[in-house]
């Protein structure tokens, strides 16, 4: 932030803000960085005044920061220029947002991630049915799992898991042939 203007500069600002009829250009205000904003009458655009910002001579054009309120005023999307109190409130709002974002980042970093190493992850929750009559119970890792029973046919005999004509290594699925399309 720039230092506050001295008494001579304040008096000069007050004099330049007066809108005399013979004056073609007048000062509208300044921001917290010390940039000044001016309005002037233009012969080409007589319907509305042109608006410009003036920066310190030592400031490089790439280093100039114009606040959103002043940018709105410069582009004629805002009628009244922002006051100093409004600009200070905007700076305080930005600081509050940065502080809240830092807190949110801390909370996010404290939560375990699925990308963490397995020893840092939380244990998986036990998957059990809420209905005790369903018979679905998640086994303990120490228990031996029973082997799955093959599905049975209607005649009561178990259905083979592999095709009877070929072993698992040689078996290939049949190619798909779509049925003829129905018209109409």
C-alpha cells in the first residue's frame, strides 16, 4: 500500500476534483495503491465521458493492479466510483477468504486419502447385512471361507462350470451374430 498523501497533495486532489464548466478533465478518485482515476470529455465520444487511470511513473505497466471496483468504473459498468471505505472493506474481505481457505486446506489435508499407502489408511468397515435372517455375514479374516458350490440344474445335478467339450485353456466364446432387424 502507498503511504497516505500529504496536506499539499490532498489540497491539489480537492482542487482537481472540482468540475468547473471550462475544465475538460477532472479527478474522480484514487485507490489504496496511489493510482488516480480521471474522467474527461472527448470530441469523438460526446455522449459519455472517457475514463482513465494514471499510475506512478516508476511503476511498470505489468505491475499495475487495479481493484475490481475501479475496473468496473473504468469500463462504465458501475456509475459511482468506489469509496476508500469500500476499498478497505474489500481488502479485509479478501484476507478473510484467504484465512478461511487455509483452514479448509488444513481440514482437507487432515483427512485420510485413498491415495495414501495402505499402512496409513483407515481399516475398511465391516460389511454385514442389517437383517440377521438374511444369512449374509462378513467373515473374519481368520476364518476359512467355504468353497463356492456350483449352481444346480433343474434335475438336481450340479451344473458344470466349464463347457464339457473343451478344457478351460482351449475354450473360446462363440462370435455374436445379431438377429435380423424388425421393420416397421
